[in-house]
C-alpha cells in the first residue's frame, strides 16, 4: 500500500499530452489537409498499442516458460494471459472494418505522401512474429528476403538479436517434450492407440471408396489418406519423424507431439486440463492471427486493387500468401488428424489416474 | 501531388517513439510492478485515441451543418462520416471485454496508486458529450454538480467555452426545422395523418382492453396510451408543445419534429433518402453510446462491487443512472410512437413528388 | 462404431423439409405480403434454436451438479459447456442488430396481425430463467403477476412444475457451501482477512473524505461505505447474514459466499482454478443476459417508441426495469467489494497448499 | 388493417412445435447419445435459416433489378436490403466461433454416423451462389465436377434450372451498362481521366524503381505494373477488353466497368450516391462471403486436421482454394487500381451536374 502517494490526475496518468499530440498528418505539408489521414494514423497507432500489450503478455508468458519447471500456478497464469491475447485479437480482427470505412478514393488523397513507408516496417509486429517463433527460415521465400531490408539498421539489429533467442514455440515444445507421462508401466497406451488409429484409417478408406464422386477425386483422396497414414507411422519412428521435420511437414519435436496428443486425448484429467487449455489457446492464437492476415490482405486489395502499396510492393497477393504459410502452431491443428473419440480410448488405469490427479481426501 | 517529398519511415510517420513511451505504470514506484497495470493504461489510451477520431469526425460534421445551406454532397459526407463513427462505437463497445480479462483482484494490485484519478476527468469524452448536445442542464442531477469539479481549471474553462457554442443537436434541429416541405399546396398531409394516427390509437386501445392481464396492468397501459395521445396532439398545438419542451418530455423543436416525421414516413423518396440515413445514424449513435455506458457500468460493478472507484465515488450506480437519462437524440426513438405503416399513408401527389425527386430526363 | 449405418443425406439429417417450411407469415392472409415479416419470424426462430441449445447445455450442467459429488472431470465439463453458452450469448447479443435493420415503419406493416402474441410467451426463455434460478418470488413485481397469465394452461403447468425443482443457483450454492476448506487447523485465514478488509475500508474512507466534490456527495459515499462495512461484518455473523438474505440484499448462503470468496482470493491454486473458472462463467452468463435484456429493451423502444407491443403492454419500460433486477448471480459481482489484492493476502501454509494441490511426484 | 383477426399465440405463430422437434441426433441410434451432436445440428440449422433469409432478400433484389427501369425508390430498397444481408453475414461469420467450442474429439463421437452427408449438399447455399452469379463455368475445377454429383436428382434439377436464369451479377452488369452518363457533350471526361491515370502509373513506376528491395522484387513489381497498365488501356479498347474477358481476367462488361468507375469517382453527386452504396454493398457481400469461406476452412482443419470429412473429401484444402477463386464481384475490388484522388479529377461541368442533381428550387 502506498504511503503518501502523489495525487493522480487522469490526463497525466495516461500521458495524454504525449499521446494526443502524436498524430501528425503529412497532407497539410503539401496543401490541403486530407480529412481521412487522421483515421489512417489513429487506426495504425491503435494497432501499435495493442501490439505493445500483446508483447507485454507474450514476454511474461515467455519468462514463465523459461523457468526450469513450470508450476501449476504459473501454468494457470499462462492460460489466463493467453485468453487475454485472444480477446485482443478478436478486437484487432474487427478493427479492419474501421479502416474499411475509408473509400479507396479517400485513401488516394494522401497515399503519395507516405512513400516508401510500409506496414512491413512495424518493428513490434515483427517482434511479435519472432517471439512466437516465426523465424527467418520459416517464412515464405519473398519474406525471407525482404524481412529486414526495409528497416533502419538499429531496428534490424534489434530484431536479429531477438531471432537468436529461443522462441515461445521452442519453449512450448520443450515443455511438452519433458512431460514424463509418456511411459507408464503396465499401461501400453501407445500400442492400443496405434491399433485404434489404424482401424480408423481403414474405415476412412472404405468411406472414400464408397463416396468418391469421380476417379480423379478417388485418387486424390486416397493419396491424402496415404500421406496421413505415413505421417502417423512416423510418429513412432524416430528416423522417419526426423525426415518429416527436415521436409517442413512437421515442426514440433516427436516427444512434444506425442505429449500433445496424449494431453488432448485425456484433457479432462485434472493434471491435463490446464495444459490442454494452453495448447488450445496457442492454436487459437495462430488461427486468429491467420484470419487477421487474411482480412488485412482483403482490405489492401479493396483499397488499392492490384496497385502497389506505399512501400512499393503489390500488397494483396503477397499478404494473401503469408496467411497459410506463416503459421507457427499449425501442428496443433494437424493433430486432429490422429485423434480418437473418447469412446475408442482405453480407460486410464487407476494407478495412472492417481498419478495424474489430486490427492484429495477431503474435497467432495 | 507532392514534389520531392521526404522519404517516410513507418515508425516516424506514426510517431511511435512518442506513442510507445507514453505508458508509465505507477506500481513500480511503490514496489513491485503490477503486471496488469499496462493493460489498464493501454485500454484507456486506446479509448482516448478513438475519442480523438470520433471528435475529428463530429467536428467536421458540425462544420458542415453550420453552413447556411447543407448541399447534397455535404449531406452525403455527413452520412458517410457518421457511419464511420458507428463502426468505431461497435469496436469501443466490444473493447469493454478486453478490460474484463483483468480480474478484480488483479486490479486491486494497483488501484490505490491511482487515487483520485477518474474516468470523469476525460476531457475528450466530455467534449464529445458537449458537442453532441449533452449540456449541463440536460444531465442527471449528480452529474450537473460534479461535471466540472474534478477537473483542472484549464480543462474546466475549455469545456465551459464549448458549452456556449451550438451543439450538433442544435444544428440538426435547425436543419430539420428549416426544411420547406411541411406545407404543400393541395396536399393536406397532416390532416390525413392526424386522422390515421388517431385511428391507430383507437385500435391500440381495443388491443389493450382485450389483452390486459390484470386491472392494474390495464390502468397502467391506458395511462401510457393517454400520454401518447396527448403528446401526439401537442405536435400540432404550439402552446402545448412548448409546455412539453419545458417539462423535458421532448427536446426537438416542433418544426424539426414534424420534418423528421415526414422524412421518416417518406424515406424512400430521393430527396429524403440521405436525410433519413442521417437521422437514423444519429439515433444509432445515441443507442450505441447508451449501450457503452451500460456495459461500462457493468464492468465497474464487476471490478469493484459497490466499493468506491479511484476518484472516490461509487461508480456503478451512478453510471447506470446515466445510461437512460444522458441521451441526446432520444426523440428520434420516441418518434416511432407516431409512425404509420406505408400502406396507411397517402401517396404523395405527383406535383409534390416531382419537387422532391430528381429531374432526370435521361437516366433509366 | 456403427455397423452398416444408413447413408445420410444432409437435408434429411437436418430435417430441412420441416425446418424450412416453418415460416408462415400472416400478412398474406390479410392482403399483400409484408416483405419484412420473414425477417421477423426467422430472427425469432433463430433465438428459439439458440435457447434450445443453451437449455441443452444448462440441463446437462444441472445434472452434473445434482450428483452427490462433483468430480474434477465433471467440473471441467461444467466449465467447458458454460464457455459454449457464453459464446452463444455473444452471438445472441449481436443478433439484436439484425432485427434493427428493419425500420419501425416496416414493422408496422404487419404488427397488427400478431396481436396478442408476445415474446413473454416464449416458454423456452422462461425455462431458461427458471433453471438458472429466477423463480417467481425473485422477479420484479410486474413480472410476478404476469409471468403466467399470458400462457396456455399446458405451458403454465409445465413451468410451474419446473419451479419446484432445485435451480442451478441452488446447486451452485450447495456445491460451494459443502467445500471443506473453510477451516484449516493453524491457518487463521478469516481473522487475518477480516483485519485486512477492515484496513482497506479505512483507506477508502480517507479517500472519500479527501476527494468528495460536495457535502452531499460526501454523505452519500460515506453511507455506501457504511453499508459495505455492515455487509462485510454480516459475513461472519450468522444472524445478521440471515437478515440480509431476508431483505433480499444477498442471495447466496453464508457458507457459499465464504467459499466463493476464498476460491476467488486463491484462484491460482490447482484445486481452485476450475472452480474459479466456473464461478466467473456464471457471473459472465448473468452479465451477458443482462446486456441482452438491455439491448432488447432499446430495440423495442426504437421499433415502437412508447407504443404498446403486440401483446398489449408497453414493452420498453418494463424490459428496462428487468435488466437490473432479474439477475441471478449478482452476488458474484458484489463479492468484488470485499476482495483484497494478492499482496495483502496471507500465503497459504504448506500443509494447506499440499491439501489443495496435486500430489505430483514426477511431473516437472 | 385486419378485420376480426384470429388471436395469435407466440409459439403457434413461430411454428415452434415444428421447429423445435426438427433436431434428431443420430448417435442415440448407435448407442449412447453424443452430447455435442445437438450443437452440430442446431448450428447447421441456424445457418440454413439465415440462408433462407438471405435468399429472401436476394430474390427480392433480383426482382427489382429485372424491371426494365430501376427507379430511385427501388434502388433505395436494394441498398437497404443489401445492408441487411451484410449484417446477417457478420453474424454468420462470428457463428463459426460457436461450432469451434466443440473439440475435435467431441466431434469424433458422432462423425462416423453422418457419412456421407456433407455441407456440399446444402441446396440453399448453392442457390445463394447461383443467384449471385457463381455459375458452373466460374467455379474452380474441382467444384465444377463435384457441384452436382452429391445431390439427389430433384435437388440437382432444381439448381440446374436456376443456372439458366440471369444472375444478380448479370442484372447489376446490365444496370450499370445502360447508364447514359458515359458521354456528355463538351465534357471530355475519359480523355482527361486516361491522362491522369497514365501519370499516376508513371509515378508508381518511379516509386517502385527507388524502393525495391532486390532485383527480383523490382522485376516482379514492374511486371505487375505493366499488367495494370495493359488492363487499363484495354478499358478503352473494345477488342482487347473482350480478350481479357475471355481469359477470365475481368468479368464485368466494358460499359458496366466504365460506369462503375465513373460512379465511384463522383460518388457524392446526388444521382450517384445510391448507386455507389449499392456497388459498395455488393463488394462487401463478396468480401464477407470470402471471409466466411476462409474461417470455415480453418474450422474444418481444426476439427479434422487433414482427415476426410463426412462426405469423403479432404475439406480444408479444397475449401481454402475456393476462397479466392469463387468470387463474383471481384471486379469492384480490382477497380481500385484505376481510381484517382478527388483532387486529380476534373470538376463536373455545371450542365452535367444539373443533369445529375436534384432540381431543387426550394430546399435549403
């Protein structure tokens, strides 16, 4: 509790003098003020404020994950803060609608004054991508090349240093990989599981054969199924799994992937509930970021058609290509390929369950 | 087109150095940093940025309305910019969900450091209320008293000066009142209209008498109906209308009210389409602002219960009371009481219609 | 896994023949079809489908709570399904915007054909209120009287039977009340807690005295504070607490209230995380339902002004009054009045913590 | 006004007996009820109800467009009803979040019982696509082949008949093409316009040459620019334009495209305001439908990974490919490529303006 705190005034606490004088449209320098330049500036500034907040949360989560051990109170905090990030993402996705109240023609009134500035120069957004785990090698080709070359040297160095650190993806991978519950004596989960998934693939093959609309479609569907089978077998074969990682077909380590599968299958066990919430939250973060990229790409197309952006690149096409490829936690989505219904799962033996549950003698 | 413009860098254009150093949590001054104070600051700063944008739009609309004549291109612009304000309001209403990701306990970690700052000290929000037309006399009692006394003298003077100017409400009222279409020769609209509304009230009375659940309810419903009848009659009686204005039962001037009714009834006429959109947009602005007040009041209750806020007042109760009473364009809602279905309206005579329509010889 | 299942066709699975022939506008019976009557019907039907889904979830939660013991897997399921209800509520709240695309005039084209039907006759909505715990005695006066008298006898009997069963509120109260952690040997939590809250009230009193804007405000704020103090003292005094319950100032039982406070204060403890999520979800359900009532009341006012609704009652005013008073889980909001920041809480002794935590020997 | 109407009861008016008995989960036929199958059914049924409403609006708009002349009151109605469609689309897009409250594992509990039903069998959705103008030839290859072959013969014939009728796209094209304002005596708009756009391309080329990050990027950007130039020149060259249509690079007719450009550039003129709103609304309808396809594809991936759907096809990949290619009003987006800022446009001569404006002698 503060002793003799200074009285606080709303406007000073929020540094409103600083905040509300930071909007400096360029159009007046070249003649008449373009009314809509204010909107353009404020929408981008609001995004930057949310980026700061999201980074504040992700960095705190990152610190929690970097501890040698992640206790339950900390894991709770991770989940709680990820939920906040998701809530902010929903708002950021809807915010695209605000910039779309500006017509293309209104944008053209000041577009030429902004050359060659570009949203690609948002250092905070790049930090956000890097901290999540979207490092250079994982980006689409165009992006790898141009990620840094529009930035000032200081910004460039700052980001390059960040790329050296373990990302949130790395931390999540390590946390999953070190979970000990992958082998329990006398509970041959994985054997049972492999058999059940193999059955499920067989059923899917029958469905495909009965319902395909054409020879061509049949061939296509069987090829997809075969690739899923092969991917699944690799989960239990160290060498094949490593090959898939090299090809970029999968990013999580083998142990992490198996842990994530186990947790997802038994998510209602007390010991897994939080972990499952955290895995799901990362998948949703990825999904919402992807939807933001997509809506953003559509907005750019609406504003500029196929004209170049202020930074000199044709934005829409490039942006659209990033939506599918610049994803970090896509493996959590792919995992659904190998899930079984609860009714097809072996019950956890009591010995296992008691290791995973509370030792509750009194709670009813 | 700019000649030799300076090359622009994203971060400089958006004054990010200034923007992103404006978050100064107080908790570190008193010991440990409260993690969630950043969220608290950024959420409020984002609101202030949106307030700035909304004021930017409302001021430009205000200027357009203050012209001696409001041409159609300008009226179009008014409608277009009001739509933007509505879109921003939707976002601001959803943003309440972001602050609600902070638990009451997390807020308590830094609440005591903010005394006596208060959202009542947001000068921009008060400007917004004043420019809309929520002047001192129109506020709820508590608000009248305390509107200024938490502000610094400079802020107070600034707002008091604003209160002397005609508000948007005044401009809208004057614009509606000076519309010339209230009397057309040979088209005795109002007589017809009065007869039709009188019939409608009679039908409503029959419905009430047949369906009331109890004597008490019957009495109540009939009283409401009688008050509507009386209000409707006053629309055509200068003295009675003035009495209603004095009592605060209605705020629009009589001519403005009649214009608004006429426009609303014939909204699909070319000359009225834009005007109707503008009237509707002001009603929606009022509705969305009211919903924001309501959600805000709920959020404060959730965060503090009935505890006092940082400014020393018990926020929830007060805030809730403002939702219904601090409304500016409520008359546009009340107007629905006297509307008729299109099928009950007289057709506009061709002479009137041609005065209200385009003189289009070629357009098909 | 199904053996030889019948092949399924999309339209048959969803009973589309039945679903898509259930829209029967009345306007064609009286002359011309009113284009917007379809919207009116479909919007209400969608609400009824969501009500069915929400009831499906609430009934399953109800069944889980009615077990003698609520295990962790079940508590997880309760939280999971409540989250779904909250997601549906967000959609239902936004759906008010769809009906508002109909102008008041468009509504008048068919309003008279619907007399005396009324939304008050939605049996599913009343079931939803009853299952939550909004029983007759808890409703606002007008509602108590008119709750049943617009319904057909069969619907009335159905609901009256439901009112005899324990509600979700009752189940939640019982679940909280039977938690055993209210007394731990050697950990005198409540004494410490009472002292800390008493200190907090003293600080609040100082803040009020220094910052009140007027004598009148000072008196008002001190009265609120005094009532909070008195309420807090009653938490530890069986007789005073019972008086408050009788007055309607509080609804939860004393033990349940204390449990909820304890859980909220130590929500990051493994044993409490789920319980805290569930308590929070009920509070949010209540909040979202209240916002729905509010938006609904605004929409009715916009559509009808102060005119009577099709059921013969003036809807807006009545609906608005229900928003604040027809709340079920308001105590979870009021609780914030007595919360302490984490830094002011005593650490849980290790013995207590180990009772509340996992017995994890292996998990890292 | 109805004479002696039958009293109406809420549940009967909405056919609730029919509506609320249309949920028939299949899981109980095979053993235990899967709790989440109800959600699956209701979410799809709500979509079908919204499809019915959207079709109701689109069909009425279609009828209005099919008149020999589209008067202003009718054009107003088109805009009004399109706004309603957009509002419903926002809700449908958010509704994806409701189905995502079901985990993949919960879906697997009943997925096998639904084979080979598939969302591809939604006749109403296909109708919606066809009425908009997504005819067979315009679909992506896979879709062309499989559009009909999962449907029952009756459904197939119904849709094939619909494909023979002029679509909304055709109507909008014809309406734009027949606008007479493309040539005004003494106002050589298009010459001026061509010169100004040519200048704008030159400026863009300079920007590209100065700011490209690499040789490769430079080449790419210049190629895009060249293609835009070539496209622009084709706007004024009948033969080249027809070639572009054949290649599928553009769909609107040449006259319609020029009209749309002219309207967009002078959208604040009274005669164009409504038309511009309608053009914009069709573009937004396309955008929102595309975003729905994208979110839907993500949801399917989350639910199934790369597993096949119940209809036997791997949904995610296919669905994602439809998002960009199955667009109808994309030309309204591409148009932004050739827009000029208002400041670069020639003022409309007074003679032209008076032809386009109201003949208002009295309105102020």
